[in-house]
């Protein structure tokens, strides 16, 4: 049931659709520099109108915040055994790193970073076992892979494409590891789409 979250959580679908739709816009050199880990260069090229850049980054930030909250639900469920719990916390920390960078980039561009929602409509009542939590997380990661995959070719700046592809790679590794933990083929196809 690899599409579990995509089928069950309209909030996640809406956030992912927004990220994919908005990521068709071109990011500025400042955003590219920040996402590529070059804050000094970002400061040099910052300036002008960045409304489109901020919209793209905020959509991605919202999706990362949702993933952070979802991993928190999994961690607090008391359904995860120690090694799996450690892995979930590690994945959550990586989503936090993505969110921190995205928020800093929004601020650098003069925007206001979106805040995490107070409540997400996760299917908590259906999480009754470790496998349920893993399927839920795998669905999140699959959705993230799809969102970044759709965004990468739309960027005009190659540096931003590289940065987005790097995040996509992290999300794909999460998804494969979660599938493996479920006993599913971790890499079921030669291509993702």
C-alpha cells in the first residue's frame, strides 16, 4: 500500500500539489545560492522582487513541516521498536534541516516563512502497528520524491536543480529504507515517477 498517504490524506496532497505547481516558477540567484549552501553569494545577488521565489520556497517549507509533524506522530505512537524509532528520529532531523534551510532562504529574500500548522489531519486512528506507521511514513516520502521529481526539471537555474535533486535523493533513500523495513522491494522499478 505504497500510496497510503496519497490516498488517505487530502492535506498532504494539497501541499504537494501546491509545491509542484508553484515550483514551475524560476528562483532567483539568491535562493539558488542559499539552497546550494553559498550564503555569502546569496547576500551579493539578493535584491529585487522575490515574490515567486518566496512562494516556491514556502510551499516546500510547508511540506517539510508536515513531514516533521508526521514523524513526531510516529515517534510518539509507542508503536515503533527502538531501531525503527531511531531511524524515524533521524529522518525527522533531516526534514528539519531541509525546513531550516528553506525558512532561512525565505527570510534572506525578504519574505515571511510559513509557520507549521497547529494541527495536521493525519490518519492517527488507523495507526495500530509499527507496519502502519512505516506505511504512513513511506507514503509521505513517496509523495516528497514525486514533488521534487516534478520540480527539478522546471528550474531554469542548474544550481537550484542540483539542490532540489539532492533533497530528492534524500527523500528517495528514506522511501527505499522504509519499504525495506516493511519487507517490500526497496527499489521496485528502474524509474520513479
